[in-house]
C-alpha cells in the first residue's frame, strides 16, 4: 500500500519538472536591448588604446573613423554571454570625403570577426550597457527550399600577359568604401595629433 501513496507524489514531481523545462526553454533566446555601446580604439602609430561610449544612433569620431551603432544586444546573466552590436563605420579621407568602409555586426567575444580595415585605426566592440528591456526572440521560420539557379556559361579568366582586345577595357580595383553623406559627430577622439593646417573632421 505505501507504493500506491508514492505514485501521486512522483507524478506531481515529474509534472512540475516538465513545466519548469517548458518555462525555461524560450528564455535561452532572450536578448537585452541596451542604449549604449562601449568601444575600444587603437592608434597603430602611437600604440595608444582608448575606450569610449556611444549611444545607439549617435555618431562619434575616432581619428579618421566615424562610428554609429544601430543596436546593442546582450544576454541575461543566466545565459552564455553574447554581446554584439550592428555598427556603421565611415572613413573621413584627406580630401574630406566620407566613405562607408564597414556595415555589419561586431562581437565583443570575437573582435577579429569585425571587418573594419584601416591603415591607422582599429576599432572593436567591448560591451553594451544600460539595458533593462528583455526582448524574447520568436522562433525562426523554416527555411525556404533553395531555388534552382540557371547555370551560366563560365567565362575563362583573361591572361594578364596578353594585351587587351582592341576597344576593350581593363578592369581595375574600385576605390575602397562607398561614398556617404557627411555626418556631424557629437564627440571626437583624436589619439594622434592631426596634420597642421588640416581638420580631419572636415569642419572649419
């Protein structure tokens, strides 16, 4: 008879454990939306590294680079840390032209994954802060089946030792970056003194 009394208790424990698993399942995809991104910037000439904070949708200038974070995400403390930010990076050239050299995600755990390539400055994400709003990610939809693409005839590469055909042209590498409209940064950080007589911000 004692075994019959244990059966409802064991059933209740199993049901509560299953309910806890269901309740904690969706939390693994939760993200925290943060209002501030924290970056580190390296000047390769002086070796100086500085840390600076940027509000989401704010533009700041580090050397010849202008950064604008669009979102900054972290995970709740109960989950594996994952800090990332979607950032737009523009370069101010010596001719005061603005060119978009990077648009994409930066990951604090893997700074080498960001594609900011510059001869003098390196910039990477270190943290996101100030967030209290938790966003629950919906389940990702099933991926659509791949669409069959038409096969195009393969064009053999041109032999660089052969002269171009009459009237033909030789493709050259386009200039790096895409031209963008100038933006007025709210803060400026210059780890290297600018060249005398030239304002690297493009201002007066």
